[in-house]
């Protein structure tokens, strides 16, 4: 017999502290995560395509904190990436162009251009109002006037030869007939047909020559306009060159910037009138605001300024939307039309993370399929296509822009859980290509002295960050015990620090009148967390106490045992005894799983029932066929039953029903069984034991009650102090077993060998009853 009774002292955690957190140096440590550290090292050292990282692990394990810590360390000492600017595309304003400049130079360029524009607002009007400019204009006009007078003189002389006189009218030059030296009036001309005939003849003879004179005059006017325009252009160019020469040489080594400045100067020269209008419109705020928007065409929009950045950028995007990731374009209303230009472009997280690192929660990206696909395209093509240039759902007319995509080399760190990683690996063919590195956090590690030594440093860091007072030695020990309890094994510890931080916060609130947080405060905080969530557990226990849910925890009964099940409610899980009953009768149906028949049995539970059927056949059916019908069920259960942890209890109920030997009701059973009668470990040991204990306490402890559990679950015995105290006092008992025979001897109070013979005898009697009629036939 390998049945073993567990003593309370065996269940104590062997680690404790002699000092509290006072004087402890805080440290941000992540123990037991060698796999994660190596994954990050690989990703950070690889510059190849696709070496982005999926940081996997459950919530509260420190995925984001660790990622930020490692990336900030990796970014130190490295040159920051370029500034990102957008400028007007003078050839196609609807497609703004980007400029990349060394960190800090983009801001400098924008300031230089702004100063140049402000300077030109004063310098250009001054140049066109200067004495020298006016003299040049006068000189051009004077020469033109002389040439015009010469041409008109020649025109007059030539016309006189054809008896025509030249008349200047608002509508232009007219030719009238001459009689001697006198011009004939129109009334006189209309009154004489002979005079009209001579006039028409003279006009016809002089027409071609007259056209030549008019052409010369027109060409003269055009020439004057060209000369004035050239003068204005030369003056403007001189002023612009003078202003830009103050800073232009600073950018001569940057080809794209140099090219932009040259085009910018040309555009300013072409649009000199804007600066003149500004000068003449001073005081008219509406006009000045309109002109200021026009000046934006010459300005530089720095969307990413890395002048203050030390090292590579580390961007944590907490709300990854289309606009937050890819940037946005702002629109203004003008004359009832929405319009945008390059100055309305704002950067997204992808722009700010260029050349560095971007951290995002995977689930936030996947909530929007369009966002996920656009994000992948950015990683594949290494270009950031600006979103928001087109307003598809706008009811107003608009003029959208399509900014030139900015090249981007970004290393992305997706934060997610293991299930999400598996789903993406299976269903997204591009995922593994883009995220070649998986950094998976282990939420539960071995409880070793090294961790026990580091634990106070980790807790001290939390206390410092949260502004919480120190813990006493007992409180620190209690907190370590809680971390071990969360792991589910006395040899391991949970790294889900979110739960631990919450307990510390609540204990701090409880201990407001104490200098330090003490053990009693930690215990109370943990109990209150459970109390806030265990309403359903208490209602079930109350129903058991009132007899509405039938559970017997004393005496013996045939075909009935207490199994143990666990309820998972998200924020809490708790155990409850379940009355498992079996009834047998003559037949060929074998073990009938009633839950399966009514579709309340999960596949694992159904498998467990089939396995115990195999055990019965293997154990008792070697010498004669087994003729047995058995109905097996969880009494008063109206929900799906899943898992095989009740298969030992179910087997015991069947054997009790077959042998008619009553089973103890004060002992609950948990564990799964294989076809050879070996008991296998199961989950939820703590919850199951505590659930049965509390029911026994409500119905009355007899000193004989207890739980049988698999010996391989020994390390999972993490029980509350109250239960340990009753175990120590002999009011409650725990037993570990390796085989069904161990359970049989405790539950039925007789030797396993004798019990099996009694079962086999009953089964043989069934066989004979079935076989006799066949022999007579």
C-alpha cells in the first residue's frame, strides 16, 4: 500500500525573510527569463529583414516593462535618425515631398525658411519702392516713349502722303481724311459720297503700312512690359539671393534640400506680388490671414524633430489607430471647400519610430483588419504611406493630398499572449515572415534561493515606483508565499506581478495608520480580494448547508462517492464537492455516461469514462465476459462536465455499486485513472481541497473527513493557514495515492485484493445469469 497521510508541517513553504524592505536597493529584475533575453539579443543584433519580435506571455508578467527597459538600453549611444520634413511640391502641390535631414537640422531649416519669409516681407517691398528701382523704370519708360514718338511721327508723315490724318482716341489710333492740312470730320465725311470714295481708296492703299506701324507700337509695349518684368525679376532675385545666402551654404551637402531651396527661390521670385500685397494690406487682418496661408506654400513642415533625442527612438503606441500610426492630414474650410496642404501633415508613431523601435499590443492592431494589413505593408515595403489624405465619407467637397511615402526601417515589438501568437502563425501567412523572433515569458519559474534573494529588490522597486511604504519581514514572507500560491506549486513562484502589485496597494490602504505594511495587512488584502469575488461560491455552500444541494460528508453509502470539481469564473476559481452516483443492473450496455447521453459531457470527460471502462474490462474480464449495465452521473449537475479529474471517483462509485460495499462519504476523491489503475495528476488541487474542507466545516467537522489526491500532486498542496491548522489538529486529513488499490483500501476499509475478488464474484454472478438461458436454448 502506497497511501500516505500528509502532515501539516510538510506543507509549509521553506523560505522566509528576517528583514523587511527598508534599506533594500530597488532593482528592476526579470528572473528566470533567459529565453526572452536571448531572443531580444538576437533581434537587436540582426539587421536583416523580418527580425521583428513577438513578445509573448500572459498579462502582468512584465512584457511591456521588460521590452521598454531593453530597448532603452539598446538605443543609448547610437546616433538618432533623421528629422522628417514635408515641403510643397511646386510642380504638383497635391503630392507633397518629404525631406530627410540629420537630427536637429530639419528644425533649423524650417526656422531659416521662416526667417527668410519674414525678412522678404520687408525687403522686397523696400526694393521695389527704392529710388534706384524707380529710376530704372523711368529710364525704360523714357526710352520707350521716345521710340513711341518716333514711330508715331513716321506714321503721321506716311499717312499724310495718302491724304490721311492720325487721330488718337480712347479706342486706339484712327485715320481720317485730310483736305489740305485740315482733318475732315465724320459728319462731313458721311455727307459726301465722293469724299468717302476717296477716303476708302486712300485707306486701302495705306492699310498694310498702317498695320506695320501698329505692330511696331504693340511690340514696343510688349518689350517695355518684358523689360519691366525682367527688372522686377532681377530685383526680386537679387533680394532673395541676398536673404538666402545667409544660410543656404549650410545645406549644400544635402542634395534634396539644396534642390528644394533652389526651387523655393524660383517660386518666391515668381510670387513677388504676395509680398507686395502683404506690405500694402497691413492692418487688414482678414487679408493678412489669407496671405499668411498663401505663404505656407514656401514653409517647411517638420513632422519629426529628433533634435532633443539621445540615441534611437523608442516609441510605445498605446492607442494604435490609423491616424496615430500613419499620421494625419488636417483640413481647413475655404469658400465651402475642405482643403489641405503639406503644412497640415502630422506624424504618426511609425514616423517617430523611424530608425528605432516601436512597441504595440498585438490585439489592438488586430481589432481593425485594415489597420493590421496596412501595418504589415509598411514592414514589408519599408515605406510609410500617409493615411487620411482622402476623406471618403465627407459630404462636403474637398481637395485631398497624397504625401510622398517616407522610407522607414523600424524594428517592431508586438506584445501579445501565446494563443494569439499561435493563431497568427496558423492563419496569417505573412506573420512568420515579418516576426521571425518569438520572445516568450515564463510566468512560473522554479523557486530557488537566487529568486528569494532578488524578491525584496523587485518588491522595493514596486514600492518606490508606487510611493508605498516599506514591508516588514513577515509581510515580505507572506507576499512571497502569495507569489508561490499563484504558481500552483510549492516548488515554483509566479511572476504575474500585476496581482502582487494589487495586493501591495490594497495592503497599503489597509495599513494607513501603521508605519510599515505588516503580514496581517497582506493577509487581509488577499482575503478581501477573494471575498469580493466569491459570492457564487458562498451561495453554493449555503445551498449545501440548507440541503438544497445534497452532499453527505459522513457515513457510508453504496454506489455513491464525493468527487471534486472546480468552477472557473474568470476572476476567481473555487472547488465544490460533487455527488457521483452509479447504479448497476444486468445487461450488455456497459458504463453509460448520462452526461454524455444528454450532451453535457465534454470530450475529455467522455474519454475518462471510456478509460475507466477499459480498467474494469482489463481487471475483471479476463476469465469471463463482463455483462454489465451501469448508469453513471454527477447528481444535481446541470452544466457541462469537462476533464478527467473525477475518473477515480467515478470508478470507485461503479465498483461500490457492483460489489454493494458502501463507500465512505467523509472522504472526497480527485485524480484521473489510466487503464491499469494508476492515478494520474490533475489540476485545481488547492481549490478542490479547500472547497471540500469548507463544506465539511459548514456541515460539521467530524475529525474523519479528508481528501485523497494523486501523489504526483503533492507539490500543489498550497493551503490556507486555517486548513493547515485543522490538519495539524487532526480535524481534517489529506492522503496521497498512487493507484486505485490505495483508494479502495481507504474508502472501503478492506484489503484491495479481497475487494477485487468480491467485485469479480458479483460480475461472475451477472455473467452466469446471462449465460444460463443461452445454454438451455
